[in-house]
C-alpha cells in the first residue's frame, strides 16, 4: 500500500490533479451513493450535464433540477473533505505508518 500512496502523492504535484480525502469520521451530511461527474462547459450556451456511473449503465442527466441536486451534493462533499494540504499530510502520515 505504501507504493500506492506514494504514487498518489506524486500525482498530487501535477497542477491539473486535485486530491481530497473525505475522512471516515465525516458527519455524512453529504453522501454520494455512487460515482458522478458534473460537466460544466466553457460555452455559456451549453447547459451543465451530470454523468452518473452505475454498475450496469451510465446515466446522463440534463434536467436543471437534477443537475442542481448533484451540484449541491458536490458542494456538501467538498465542505466535509480535507483540504488538499490536509489530504497530503494525511497521506504522508498513512504512508509512514505503513513503513
């Protein structure tokens, strides 16, 4: 596991990659039941889309109410997650425990 953590730490140095950990002690005010991606396009005439990944199918959502629900979920998850620097410190501590 140490090598996996070191790989993540190296990837965190890439400017386009941001890693944040949601601690197991979080309050679960925001809870994602599966993976999702919010696509917000640079072209202002395009409306945002949400891709919800499930075990068997991927679902694209374009309804503004549904998109807003996922944007709210993302805001809640982001508020509860460790910052990038706190995540780095947590991963370093976890790596050092595994050595």
